């Protein structure tokens, strides 16, 4: 067959049934991404004769004799296509994994299509941006600015990898080829609970190209936790690489290693497994009952109460809640449910391993290569110098890659065979085996005086940790922040993390606070209405203020500093914004309109140990090399780190060369989660840059004989009094004396501070269909000093968009056997462009007490108030309180009063 790809002709025969996506990637066109392999996400979009198509559902043979254009061929070197420039200048991306497909689709738009983007972009999904930045890119709206030397902080400079992202040259995890690479595929359990009696490998090993079959008998028998924290003791070691007991439908049973993905999949199908099916339990309340099926035996020391499947329970109280309720004029009590939610990052989990000079190398999609390395050392009894783990650009994370999920199996196979090994998850495997958000059921009881003063605050939280306890305890503890937000002399918090025969839950943006925020902020709204007090005013009267103790689970001292009244300002800003937009009309007479608000507090680093080390070196090429272990997956820390370093070194971001997320080339870094990528790693970058600056200044002062206080950095030199010395001269002088301008500094996640967010919505609810339309969305945030305004706005918009999906459309449905029934993007339904309104972002002008450059991270906390604000708005519109998510049209309509739906007809 004859093909023309990006203007080059060649003859090649695709494999029978091969899709165009895999065919193009085999040819080295890695800008063509895999997000779904079902035609749902658009990440694989290419042109066939100038028309965009989803290459994952286009047979390769259909490109025979036609012109194929990928993102790499859209422009020319040094002359990108106008749409590529617009996406770079907007910037129209965060992680960038969807960007190639977005550009290939958008570059064909007519003016008519640009005017109807909900329809024109219906085939392209983005999980990061919230779509506003993509709309700006399509329409040529630019936000990227150029920073003057030493003035990078506060400027919307572009991402260091921006040009590579929009031209398709940014490397993601799987964008490489290694000669002789083998492929792993995993056989997953069809049962929610079973004991494996035998596995017959004979037929699988007979498949041509199959090299190995690994079962529980072939792996190190070492317990570990897939969860990533510096202190591994906060998570239970309740997991094996492969086990002889499966505890959820989808758990690994065996892994097949073969020359091709197809051979490995065939090998999995031919494995003969004999199971003893065991009783299963899916509901955490039922799992805690006497006589429930037991997931983990009493011999396992990590289980708090093995007889009742309780991994961990927390019980704390302050004051006397019974007395508080007795003193209340009004009491409200309600039970609220938040379902299991998947991250749906468009890059699925994947890892590649190989041996090099006797060392194990693992290239992986992870939020923490440093801790992934530590876990591999432990699992395979390797010395630290025998393992290297690193990341290229990561295609989204949101906490889903705060796990060791693929790294252990590729390491196992490569250590066994000496051959390079690859494991890439399918979209279905993401849904059925990766770790989603914890389903939580919270009962909130509030007591208040007639003037709104809280007298008692009681919460019971039952969290479904699934079959294993990764993140089960930490997310339970984190939920205390929802209790911390309000002053009350009498508080009680009882919480349970419970094992069930469902997919293990894990870390997801908001990390244990999103679900309690939905419950507490919904309950506060209901209390306000019972008191006949405006919901915003009730919050104003009860929020914790600077100087007051942040009391959640205990009254003891902590390391959190609370010095800014950001929350009160957020509430006021949202209240003013809703009042300012109150005259916007409803879509029509058949729509009910209401407004809702909610707030949240979020600590700027996790309470467990968090460490980052940064290195800064002035090279012989006169560029500053900044090495930091934090991966980049769309949270923008790379850009912020470069801005911090450039500001301290008196230079521009273009003169900072970034090295990141490589355990051979960077210091230890706990990882990019809990907004610590900015807060902790940013402080390390700040300290290292300051140390190098001071060394240069002292050297220049000694060289010129001018006191150091009279010396200042400029873009490529030092001004000492009325004399300027170039960096080139200083580097040469220093080299002659054996001196290098380099420094390493560490930072820790303590002391910490708090961020504040308030979300407001105005919604319309259709009387007949139960459809919800968002008429107006606004979020106010206290982000401290803003390092990059465009990025902060983008993080908030993306968090709001994800929160809207959590509240309205997304649900992880399992059947009566514990099997997920909608494991694909089409039926799971993350928001599309048409679903997401523009959010007005209002930033409180504050300065953090302990953050780098007095900034606070904003990637995580912005999601927490979204779902309760939406639920409160729906209640305001309909008069009906919905206490379970998602707020789907059928759930809404089913409870609307008959007179409301009848009056519409």
C-alpha cells in the first residue's frame, strides 16, 4: 500500500485490522495520542485529505493513497500553523495530552463553526482546562505575556514546554520505541471475591510470541501499598503484586508477557483459572455488620477491626455536643452521599522498563517518581543505586497517578527477562482497576441559636475504601477540614474507612474533602433556610477567623498558620457577583431559577511528611539549570518554578533550563499532589535560587572590591556600584579558581497555611425534563500572591469543570456482582465543551505567610465547593433538597412537585 504522511511518501502494509492510530505511532508520529480507542475523546485526531478523523476508529488501510497529516506535519519547523500559535499564546492547554487532537480539529474550522463551538468541538474532550482557554485559543485570544528580567512573578508567561506541546513534540510516557520491547497484558478477575485454586498456563504459553506468564507464585511475596506518601506507614501494607485471593472484580490475576499486545491479550484469554467464589459485600454499612463476609483476615496487623472490615476509624470530640444541641433553637440533620468518581485523565497509566549497565530504568506516568523508586527497591530487594525512575510529560493526574499501578509489573518482567517491557492501560482498565474517589456517606447534624450562632456540629462519615486501603486513612482524616471551616464550641467527628469488594479507592483532586464539603455545605444551606437567614450571611457569622484555632479533630497544637481573612473576602466577592448578575433572565417560562453558594478551606500541604529538594546551577553556557523532582502533568508547577527562579536570579524564564522528575538528575521529591508542587517544591526552588544568587553576588563583590550590598543581579551580569560584570566573565574567573555557582536546598511541608474558596451558581431547572442549565458560575479564591495569573485562572476553571462533572453527570455504576457496567468515556460522561459555562474567577489580594513568594497552590482546593453550591442552587430553584449525587435529570424530575411540572404544560 502507498501512504503519504506529512508530505512524505512510503510503501508499507498495515497489520490486518490495524487502526490508523497505532499504524502512525509505529512510524514515529507520537503526536497521535491514545485516550480511549473508541472514538470518544479526539486525542488521536489526524487529517485524511484535509478532513479531521479519529484515527483510533479509522482502519489504517483507508489511508491508502491518501494524504495523512498529523500534528507534527501541520506547520513547518520555525513556522507553526496559526492554530498552533494560538493554542500556545492562549494558552489553550494544561497537561497538553488532548492538545494535538484539539488543534487538528480546530484548524479546519470555518467562521460558522467557530461561532458554534459546542457542536464543532463535540468530538474532542479535555479533562484539565474547563474549555474556556481552548475557546480563547480557537478564537485567537492571547494571554501569554513576556516577563522583564527579574519580574517573572506576577506575569502570565507561557509554559516551558508550550511550543513542544502545540507542535506535537512534547514527549509523554509512551511516546518512544525501544528495540526488542515486550508487552504486558493483565488477566483481571471476573469475580468480586474469590480464591484462586489453580492457573493453567499451558495454552497461554503456546501462543506464538508469548514469553512468560506471571501468577502470584512467580512474584515476590512482599506486602506493600500502592499509595504514594513519604511516610508509607500512613497507608496499610495490604497488597501484593499478584495474590492468590482476589477481592474485587477487575483485580489482577495474572500477567502475560509477549512480543506484541495482541499476543499478550490472546495469552490472557487462554489462561485456565479455577476459582473458589467467596461471599462478597459491596456496601460499607453492610460490611461493618456482624457476620459480613471478611476481606482481610484477623492475622493482618493493619486492619483496625478485621471482624467488621474496618480499616481505620477516627473518633474525636471537642466540648459537649449533647449540651450544644440542648442549647440550640434549631437543629438540622441530614445524610448526604457522594459516589465513586474516576479521574479520567486522558493519558492512561503506563510504564516502560529496561536494563542499562546493570541498572533498572523505569519511565512512567507518575506523580512521584521518587517514591515509586523507593517502592520498587523494596519490592525487588534492590539498592538505591540499582534503580532509576523518571517521567516525561504526564498526561493528567488529579491524584490518580499518586499510586504505583504499572511500575511493579514492568520492573518484574524486565528484571526476569532482561528485555525492555511496556504496560499501557486501556480506558476500560482505568475505570475497572485504577483507584477512583472514595464513595462517602456523611450524616451531618447542626445546632444553632436563632441568630445563627452554631452550638453543636456533629458528623458521621462512612468511607468506602474498596478492596484495599491505599489512601483510605488519609482521606478520612482530610475530611476534618470540612469541620474546621466553622467556629463551634462543641464538635464531634466519627469516621470509618471500610473494606468492600469493590475497586480500591484512592486520591482524587480534593482528597477526602470534596465529599465532606458537599455534605457540610449542603447542611449549612438547609440550616440557613430553617433559620430564615441568608445562606451567605450564616456563613459570615460562623466562619473561622484569623487568630482563632482551626479546630477539626483535636484541640492540640498544629503547624498551620492562619493569618489572612481570605475566606470572608471570598464570601463577600461571590455575594456581590451574584447580586450584580441577578437580572439575567431565565431561558423561558418552563424553567425554575435559583442560586447557591458553598465555601471550603484547604491546607496548603498534607499533614504527613512532604519533602522536596531543588538544585540550581549556572552553567558554562550561561543558562541556569533548575533541577527539581516534581513532575508536570498540567498543574503548572514547572512554569511557576521557572518564574520563581528567574525572579530571584534577576533574569528571564528563557534563561532557565528545567530538568525535572528524574531520580538520576534531580533530588528527592515527595511528589506533585496536595498542591505541594508549588508550596513545598516552590520553596525549595526559591531557597536554591537565592543561594546561587548570593554566591554570585559575593563572588562579584570580592572581584570588584564593592560591598555586596551594592551589587545586584541583572539579566546576564552583576552590577556592582557603577561597574557591570558579565556572567561570562564571572563564570570564567570562577572556573579558573575551581568554583561553581551551584546550590541545593530542601523544603518541607511545614509550617503550612490555608487556602479559601467560595463558589456561586445561578442555575435553571427544567420543570418537565429535570435538565439543569448553569446560567452563571463564579468562584472567588484566596491564592496568595499570584505567580502566574493565567495559570491560576486556568486551574480554577478546570477544577470547577471537574466539579460540575462530579455533581451532574459522572457515576461509576456497578451491578449486583460488583462489576462496573459503564467503563468507557461515552457512558461515564465527563463534561464536554457544551456542558461547561465560563466561570468568573475573582482573586483575593492577599499574601501568604509561608508559601514561596507568598503564594498558595490552587490546583486542588478549587473543586471542593462546586458540588454543594450546585446542589444548593438546585434546591433554591425547585424547593427540593437532593442529598445524593450526581444530580441527573431523572433524579431531579422524579422528585419535583407535581404542580411544578404540570404548570409547565
